[in-house]
C-alpha cells in the first residue's frame, strides 16, 4: 500500500457562529480496528447549516473544534491488521462509510460521526476522542467495522452509475432501517407520509423495491406527481398511489382509504405506516390519520423528528393491536442488505429513478453547498462535498 500523507486538508469549525477554516491537520495514525479512507463524496443534510452555523438551532451536540462529515463514498487507503477483510483488500477499494459509530463496551451508545454525539456523557466521550473528526477532509479515520465494500465494476460498469449517484445511498440506508424494522413484506400496502422530503421520497423507493405497494401522501401535489412518475419509471411493475393532504384528519383518512381500495385493499386499510415527520409536524393531522388507517395488527415506523409530544388515538391502538416501532438509523447488517439490493439492480439509483445530485462542491465552496442543500434539496435531490476535489476518483 502507498504511504499515507503526513498531513491533510480539512474544513474545520471552531464555533457555530463563526465561519469555518481550511486547515492542515496531521494524518491520524492507524490504530487497532481502524481504517483510513480518502473521501470522494460526502453527504450534506438539507439542514446542515442549522447544525454548524446560525448558532446551531437544531441543538446538535458536537465537540469543538471539529471537522464534520458523516456518510461518505471513498477509497480505502489502509486498514489495521486486525481487520482482515479490509487489510487484505488492495488500496483503492471503493467503500461506503457507515456514519453510526457504536460503543464497543456492549452498551447501546451510538453517535453520528462528525455530526452529533447526542447529549449523553458516553456519547460525548466517543465523539470527543479518536472519532472527533469526520469526512470533510482529504483523509478520515473510521472504525474498520464501519467500512462497507462496494463492487464498482457492477455499479459503474454494468449498471452505469456514476460516483455522484452513490450519494443517494445515505437516504436509502436510513429509511431502509425503519422499513425493515417493521418487516415490510411483498404484497403489503405501505403508507408513506409525508412523502416529498428527502427521506420520505426514499422510503417510497425502498418500499417498492421490497415488493410492497405504496400510498405516498404529502401537501404538494405537484411534487407528488413528479415522485409518482419517477418511481413508476424505476419500478414499472410497482404500484403507487398519491394522496394530497387536506389539513384535517377525516379528509386525510378518507384519501388514504380510497387509495388503499384502488390498490386492492377492500377494507381501505394499510399494513404499514412509515412516518418521517419534521420537527414542526407534531400537531399535523396526518399522523393521527395514518395511525387510524392501519389494519388490525398493522405496524407504524417512527423515524421522524417531530418536536414535542404527539397525540395518538390510544383506544384504536389498543383495540386493533397496533405496533408502533421507533427506529434510529440502521444496523450494519441492514447496510449490507441495501448494498446488495442496489448492486443487484433491485433498488435503483440515478436519473432513471428520478434521483440526482444538485451539485458537487469543493470544501472552499462550503457556503454555497450549505445554501443549495438547504434551499433546493427535496425528494430525490441532494448536495455533496468533494473533499479531495471534484475530479478525484
């Protein structure tokens, strides 16, 4: 393997109220059960600027100074000898970096690398040590178990994807975790609401790839139509119906029931309700409507960030034996399942699936990258950093 550079360039934040700086940092040493990776494309969440600028109104927890950056496509530089699968691989292997760094002491503590340690003392300890700095730099050190190998011959050569297309893996991974946790099965009907955000739209893709029929519900009818056309092109044998939210429980419920009947559910009920509601949606009537639309023994996947308490129809949940399942991110096994689905051509990427990057930005362009990610990102659209330059391969 080639010798690693002694230093690397990175985008470092020292305060959520001050602009970042491009700095030169010493390349972190390779320690037990770790790997060094050269990031090619790093994801930006739509709300990135509300994490690292604007005085962090999202209230994320992270140490300062910090080099942010979590989910990433990169190339393996080197790995420790106690990670035999990676150590035996040749340098340059294309990889996807799982941003969830999990405690190794048997506890359930986990953080998002370079993004959020959470409020716990244990999480802050993990995120303030060797996992302080993320992938917005030319080199990143990660736990070896977080490195997932990709078959670039299959992805680029046979399926015709480009490196930017792989930026959609992050959204697919997250929603796959929630859908798998409630065991979505072929032939079931899944309600996704809201469905026109970055994650809601990805949930429509994943549910169809898993063989389910989908009801996509959201406020914006125009974007819903775009989503419907995109997924029908990607999954021609799939079945999808759209419902425009009415602003009331009864209207939303009636819309879902009508769509369910059109998908073959005579009782107008759905099997699964996937919810990725944003922070301001705790009082939205669509949540109650979604729960009421569930069949007896139906399941609800909660993956959103609705702030405050949400009112659920207690009696109906009890009477129908409903299961409400909260999920945060995904497991390492689920990451591998998504990769297999994509490499098999079952779960689609790229413009044929109505999915594309809004732009690829170098680290110097951080301000424009934040703006595009925040103002233009929506269903099937995402912004990416290129920490080693746009032409790096």
